[in-house]
């Protein structure tokens, strides 16, 4: 049973999301002046803040099993350092193929100084709208991990969502460990929109 305070926080998140998404669509010309208000209310009453994403591979073990898992992902219409945080598990556009999405851990954001264990590599600072994403599987070499150690910084704006729940099997599932702030922001969304049965039906295993 979801408490009233949780519902209120959830509705506040929906309103914020709807306004951000509508203004974004307005700025790029997808909706006209008179449609902004209608679009906001339509998203508040009909839209969901989450979607399901299936992924597999050794890059994100042990968070996600090698055989794969269904993820509950919170949508992020706009991304900046007030919406995603170091430590979050995120879905980001693949720098090599933007049509594909990768699931990686956000390790650093704009303003962070990056240093390497290789003495020949010069330190550098992540610029505005840049972030650094890493695989969770520390036993993999960079080429196997397929993360920023290979393709470098990625645009912060390339992040499309934060993973908040992972279902590896019908009996092996639970919330994803994210930053404290991220988990706090996502708790009402998780309480209202989590449907483990729906996730199990979508699991490809």
C-alpha cells in the first residue's frame, strides 16, 4: 500500500517531468504554443515515469547477471548534474552507435579531474556536458568492458534514464544500488510504478 505522502511526492515528480518534457519539445518545435499546457496535463495523467529495458552481458555483473535481466528505468527528459549523480546506474546512448543504448555506472561528471594508472596519460578535466561511465565488472579489461576507458567521455545529455530496479529472474530481483540522492528521488516512483509480474513477463530468459 502506497502512503499518501509517497503519492504526493510521486505526483510532484510527474508534474516536474511533464513540464520539462513539454518545454523541451516546445523548444525543438515539436509542439506549438497552444499545445504546451495540454501536453503537460496529458503526461501527468497518462504518462509513466519508467519503462522496461532488457540487457545482457558480462559488463555489468554482478549488478546484472551475464544471462541478462529486465530493468526498470526512470525516464530523464533533460539531464544535468542536478538530475543524475556519480554512482548512478544509467542508460546512455552508445557513442559508437547512438541507436543502441548501454547500461553503465556514472563514475564522474563535468568538472572532475581524470587521472590514469598509465603514467604516459596526461590528466584532464571533464568539460561541460561530459561524463565518464564504467562497467561494474572490475575483472574485465577495458576493451572487454566497453566503457569510457575505450571511447572516452560521453555527453551527459546522452543519458536517457536511471536504472532503479533489476529483475534477473522471477526469484532474483531487487532495487539497484544508486547514489543516495538518486535513490531518494526515485523511491516514490519505484513505490508506485514497480510491477514485478510485468517485468517477469518481459524477461527474455
